[in-house]
């Protein structure tokens, strides 16, 4: 990974490369183990039609621990902690299932470090009343609305110039299953390309999404707030605007991370988390190929990820690359 700061180029390399997925890696998500952060997991989608479509579960050394198949083209995946299911609070992972026009919802079992499907097959349908590509979910980001409430912000393969994204509340159903309840349609779309990448800053209350080939748009994530676009930035990329993640330390600082998808060396643009995101603080050549998905965490996972990590999808290797945040931060300070 090369960090570009003016004319200066600094090298940062991934610490871990996960095992490959069978067909087409697409999007990662980081799950933090509640008691032992070293046992945390990287979840990643294998974008393929059923029965090959799958979610891979990796440890922090990149080993594949579980492969959940028979998902009809999963695209993106995200994680939320403390979802209220009856009297329980559980951690969940939620992926889009494109050709089934629904979400796939999984309980994360911390003891076995495995995912358990708790999807209500009909109750988790999205984009009701739409057909063809307008009914095909692609991107997803989870918003932790408080008191065990979790929302899913979902994009699709094709959609209108207004109301491209839908926001759903996750709701318990019968027999321990989980479905969704529609809340709102929102979000402008240029009509060029598509919208896949979505990121949520839970603490600050913003949702960011990539209008590919145009820029990244910013809205309030709380559906009770005024529905208006707060910003459009990252408009000068050579490649598509793709993965979006938030690096959010507890001390209240942090960064917004956005991917520029390029063959053989996708770039990671680092923006301020607070204030305006008009210009990046730094731009990083990751070395990862055609990166779609991205995730980041500021949690202390123990060595070698004491200051957190960034996970980027690497298309050519069908896998995910893990970078130490400490290396990125050191390179930024050395400019």
C-alpha cells in the first residue's frame, strides 16, 4: 500500500491476506468478539448465483472457518451488535441476496464463531412492487438506531433519480426469525452507473453512498431528520466510487474512508470524519485489484491490530486484504 501525500510516496503493506473464496469476492464486514477481540471475524461475500453464492467466515489470520452456500448472489454485507430479538440481545450479519430480492439475516454465535441463518424468507423481501433490476438489492449498511433497534439501508441494481435507496427496520418474526419493515425511500441518483457502496457513521448520524462515476452523497441516516442531501464529494475519481467505511475511535476522532476502484491498484481516499469532506487528507494506493467492498474498525484486536484495521476486497485473488491502522497512521504522520 503506497500513501500519496503531495509528491511523497510511502509504502504500507497488508499484514494478512485471507484464503480465497470460490468464485468472486465482493464485500467484507468486521465482527468484534464481545469478550476476546482476538477471536473476531471477517465476513465476506462470494458473489455468485445459487448454489455457489456464499458468505465466507474468516479469522484474523485469514483462515476460512465457515462457508455458507445456497445464497442467490450475495453482494454486500454488514454487521450490527446488540439487536433485540425477543428478550435477547444478539449480534447479527445482514447480506443482500440479489436474485431473491431479499435480505439474508444471520445470528453470530460468539461461542462457536459461526453464522446461523435466522431469515424470515418472505418477511425479509425488499423493494416490494418493483420488478427486474429495480427489485435487486445490492449494497447494504446497518444503522444502530438505539435500544436494540437496527435499520438496513439498501441500494439496488437500478432505480429512480429520487428514492433510489430504501430504509428498513429489522423486526422479529415467528420462531426466532427476522424480517423487515419499510421506513422510507430516499436518496438522489445521477442516472449514471449504479449505487452499491453504502456506509453509516452511527455516532454522527450520517449515511454515505457512492453514486458510481459521479461522487459520494451524504444524508442524515435518522429517518426523522430532514431528507436533504448534505454533501456531494469525491467527484474527481478516475475509477468508480466504491467501498465506504468509517474509522471511529472512542475518543471521538477518526476518518471516512472511500475506495476508488482501479485494476491492479485501487486507491483509498482518507477524508476527515468531522466537518466537510471536500478534499482527502491522504490518498493510498492499496495494491488491491478492482476493490469493491471495504470495512474498517478502530477497535483494539490485539497484536498486530492494536489500533484497528482496514479490510479491502482484492478481486484478482478472490480474497480480502487486512491492513494495520497503525501503519497507515504512521505513514500519514511521517509526511
